[in-house]
C-alpha cells in the first residue's frame, strides 16, 4: 500500500512509464530495464489495451514500483492518477499510440494513464509507434502539434520494420535513444529552445498627441503573446516587451519576463537592451512609423483641426540587425496589404533579417485583432513556406520551428 501514507522523498528521479496498446509495447520492457539500470525509480502504468500485448507481471518483476492498469483497482488508493502525477519527475509514454495521443490532446482522462497525464506538471515525453498510414494521418500530426506547442516532448518514430511485415516510418525509437533523452530531460532539457534566451516584442505602440490622445494601430499583441507562450513551453527563457496587457497561461506567466512599454522609443530602448544578451529576437510588435512631440495640454476642438508634425521613428529591426551578435537569429514581421509577395521579398533583403513572417492584413481572419493567422515565412535562399489559417499559437509553433532550424545552422 505504498500510496496510503506520504512517501519519503525518492532518492532517484521518479519516472512514470506509460505503456499504450500497440505491438511495440513489448519494447517498453527493455525501456523499463534500462531505466532501472540507469538508477531511476520507475512506476509502470499500462493501458487496458497494453495488457493484451504484454503482461503486467513482466513489468512488476522489473519495476521498483507496483504496476498499475486501472483507476479503481486498489480501494486503498482512490486517486492513483493524482498521486502518480504529482510524484512524477517525468512521464514517458512508450509506445504512444494514435489513440493515446488523441486522448491526451483532447484532455480526456478515461483510464489511469490518460488521467495521470492530466494530473501532472512534470515534463511528458511521448514516444509514438504506429503504422506509417496512421503516423501520417493529419489527425495524428495535428494532435502532436497541439501537444508540442503545449510543451510535450515528442521523440519521433524511426523507419524500419513494422507489425505485419510492413516497412516504413512508425517504429518506436530505440530504447537506448529513449533512455538517453530521459537523462537529458531529468537534467533540465525541456525542448529545442532550452538554454536559449528569446526576446519577443508585442502589440502596437502608442505615440501621445496630447495628454489624452494617441496615435496607434490595431495590433492586439496576440501573435506576440502566442510566441512567448510557445517559446517558453519549448524551453526558452523569454522576455516579452509589450504594449498590451494580455493573459498568459498560469504556468507560462511564472516564467516569462514582461517589460511593459508604450511608445516606439520606449520599445526601442527596452528591445536593444534585452537583445544584447539574446539568442533570438522576434519583432512581432507593430511599431509606429511616425511619432510627434506631444502637446503639453489637451488640444482644443475650438482651435480647429491640429496640424500634426510627424517625424519618422528609427527602424528598430534594422538597428537590431546592425548590432546583432554572432549566431543571433533576428525575426521580423511584415504586415502588407498590396503586392504582398514582392513587398515582402524586398523587405527580407532590406531589413537583413533571418526570417520574415508575412501577413496579408486584408485576409479575413488573419493579422490584427484576430485569434487566427495565415502567414508566409520567408528566409533567404529558400522557397517561401505558406502557413495556412490556424490559431496564433499554431502559427507561433511554425515560426519557432524555423527559428530552431536557423539556430542550428548558425551553430554549424
Ligand atoms: O517596414 P515595416 O514597418 O513594414 O516592417 C515591419 C517590421 O519592422 C516589424 O517586425 C516591426 O516590428 C519592425 N519595425 C521596427 N521599427 C519600426 C517599424 C517597424 O522594428 N520603426
């Protein structure tokens, strides 16, 4: 009855090994053995379907903790999922089937393993294994994208022999590879931006005209916040320089450093300062192109329409590119309404950025104030990548995936 009383602190990292019902379940035995050899405390949780492929007895012979299958199997432990979820330092699911992935992405908790996945703040590593046709299904890939942008780690399956004599992508990653990644996660790895400092700007700047009026634009800051959220979940240390106050998910809000700014000048000072130690700078803010010296007192209607003496603001992005350190990745945004492709390609060159995220602001459902976005990603020397209409979080994942690739190129 190990859960009836508070357990002593585990001397070694506590790993919940989830096993879903696929033929690769037999390899989970090897994963378990290797995890034990590496000194981890391992609590296996099998889905009911997994027990059709492998016997719980085999796991209990090798594990350090009791093997569990059902939510209701032990009357002394009415809430095994929360105990397991809270105690885990890491949950590894190997193999993760299409059905397990879908349940997790949807937030379903209809067996002990999926309920434990819902009841944890620990990192989760999914090791999918399935037939190639299933692996390539948009449903599976979209569920995995959803989970990835929520910070779930996915160890992609390999190519090789599958059940029924087929060959293709979908074979569970080698147990050795799984255990090696477990070691990195236990040591602090949280995703491809772990150890990276990412500066993101968000929202439209506001240039005061007088004490009550401002010159601004319709940028809501949603795309910048989505980038901050996803970058943090991919392991980055994030600084968000923003003109708007939006809500971040609770776990992310604890980790993202927020720098509130209002004007283009304030945004410039804060961004250049933060960028000096950043690996990545993403200028998602809609910066005013013109500013003015504000009137000290409220302009009177009776005095007639004022003449606003506008002066251009310095281009922060150009300055960032000029000052950037070796290997730093700089990303710009371009909101266009005419000749989108030609203007964007010219801007990629003139700004000198590594990646330009292009919006056609006239597209319904894209750009300012929208929850969704449709963008084109431009990098020098590569064909443009069209990102179809999707949530701003999903767009953020695509942008950050490109950033990860650019960082890797820079490191070569
Ligand atoms: O030239 P344009 O304003 O279209 O470029 C947009 C990109 O340049 C955005 O990434 C925006 O954040 C950045 N920008 C800037 N400083 C300005 C104006 C825009 O960094 N003064």
